[in-house]
C-alpha cells in the first residue's frame, strides 16, 4: 500500500493544480512512423515499410512538462527550438496541454527531433535532426534571463539534461542557487559524466548506465555502484540521489539512509520516456509536500504505467487514481470524500473507463440487507459510490430517535466494506442534487422502490444511464433491529 495515500489522492484530485513546476532543458519532438514489413527492397537489402500511420509526441524536457501537466500541475518550460515545422508541431502539442512556453528561446538551429520508423512493433531506424553547434552566448543569456526569474514563482524546478546543449554549466549553477535561495526543490536528470554540474541540487536521478559512467563502476555491480553513487552524492552536496534501476525499481540515497521501491510486475512495451515520468512525478511529489519515500513510490507507480504503453506517453491523473483506489486496497478513511473531491475522483474514474454505480440510504445499523444491496451493485459496474444521509436528514426522515449511529461513524463503517469505492454525506432529504452532479452510469435502489419512484431516475436516464432495482432481503431492516433491541427480543 502506498504511504500517505490520502495525501497523494488529495494532490491528484486537485492539489497538484495549485503547483507550478519549471522545467529547463533540451526540448525535442518525437515522431513515430508505423507500418507493416513483408518484403525486402529489390534496390538494396533493406526492408520495405508500407506506411500505416504516424504521430508526434513531445520529447525530452518537453515530455517532462507533459507529464507534469498530466498530473495536473501548471508546467512552465524553458529551452531552445528552431523556427521550423518541427517547432510548430511541438508547440501545438504543448499548447494543447496548456504548458507555458514563454521562456523558450528561438535559435537559428533546427528543433531537435527523433523520427522512429517501426514495423510490427520493431524499430527499424531512428532519424535524428539536431545541431552539433550549441546555442550562442547571446541565446544562453536570453534563456537565463527568462528562466531565472521564474524560479521564485514555482514549487519545484527540473533540469532535464539530454546533452543537446540547453543546460550549460553556468545556467545550472545559477538556477540551482536561485532555487536553494527560494527554498524550492531542484531535481536534475543527468546526461554527463560530471555530476558536479548539478552540485547542491536537491536530487539527481540517473539510471544505472548514467551512474556507471559518472563513477566508473560497472552497471552489473549494483552494490558497488550504489556505494560509489553515495560518494558522489556527498561530494557534490546533493540531498538525494535517486537511481532508476529498470526492473529493480528505484533506489534513493540520502545522508545516513536510503529507501528502495521495487518495481511492480508489469508487461513492458516501451521504456521511452519512463525517466521523464519519474523525475516529473518526483518533482510534483516533493513540491506538493510528500515525504521522500512517498514521492519515490508514486514515481515508481507512474513509471510502471507508462512503460506498458508504446511510444513516449506521459502519465495521466486518472491512471494513478485508478491504481490507487481499488476497492480492496484503500483504507476506509480514504474513501470518505467531500462532494467536491468525489466529483473529481468520479471524473478521473470515468476517464479511465470505469462504470460508475450510485446508491444511497441512511445505513443506520448495518445489516444483511444492506450488504446484499451493495454486493449486487458491483454487478452493474466497476466503481460504487454510496450517498449517505446526514444525521439531520435521517432525523427528518426517521424521527428524533434516529440515527442510532452518527454520520461519521456510519460513513467509516460503510467505507470499510470492500464493495464500496467512495462514500459521500449529503444534507438534503434526497440525493437528487448529488445525482445531478455525478451523473452515474447506473442508479441502484432496493426492492421497496419501483423504477418510477426512484429519485434521480429521469436525470440518470437523460444522461444515458439506467436504473436497477435489487430485491430486498426479507425481514432485514434497521427499524426491526431497533425494535428488537428495545423489547429485548432475541434476533
């Protein structure tokens, strides 16, 4: 179970929207050309690709920004691009994700791009367009002038280094100093043998090969490599060193301690961009106030999701929420939600393809009839939302002697049931306004109702949903339990 699950869900369900993160680094356009190969060219011994489709994705530092946007953060991006067709395509992708590119500097060099030609999931060729000539001194100064003032306006800074020339040593030093002065965590994804370029950063996030290149220790000697990594962390005054270890997960080191988050078993299709997802999620987590262990676990979970996709694909909020909210894996306190948080969680579930089921009631003194109703609800969809009448509402409906159990206790008891995915308390006598807000796919009530008498029926059907009636369990009711308790009659 993820640490601080409720805090993580609060961030995913709106908290990240209050965070701004600055990403500075090498921007790229990733282009994919897909097709089928069934013959060899008569002109040369090369396969012939019959084109089927193509698409473009943001790459490099731009992909880090896309991951932050996918988490719900406001992403600010700084780097270089040319004045060409690739820049226009990349700018359109970033604009659609509402990423601020006001700090990106236009240069006389081409926009860096990578075109991958793929036949039947096998990469046949990669064509790179990039300049070996780095940005001019004037362009470097312009980038610094645009990026440095942004540091004090954000909650985290990411230096996304793909060794394409955007992150000069002086720029890194100035941005790290500004971040430290502002109390803002700064994280670097290194592509250089000299980690001194990122000295005094909060965290650097190399993979095994990058750490091996920086330390001279072979990547297949993990214990010795991590020991050498700790020496690098101390030498360069880094607070954390987070090492991505492929199928072995993520290992983070700090002075006097460390933490290992093992990878979850998944089918891996493509590791492209997984490192971008890791550093983006770590930056968002630390910027959002999560403990380092929680941020690492969340980053590991996010990376596990994106490697299951083909191509460079950023993480999305709804994917993490769906992973973190299975019925059997969330504590009862994390299922009791305000109406505002519930609306966001339902939206994310729906985006992940879940079918939303809604039922409601007082649920005062849980009995077998209640349990049967809730278990039946899960036959109609994948996520069950339970609307619970407040104490004041129950008194108006049942009399001043009810409820026997208060609303907070009732909510926690109902949330503890595996069949229930979320509980929300409503103050009105009926859940009509709640139903209108949530627009569930399926509205369920017990057999003492007919479809025509179910509150919210018209609203649900108008939105394309349906109403289901579950037969009552004969002899089961809270009123009868209360009567027996008062009379001393055995159950």
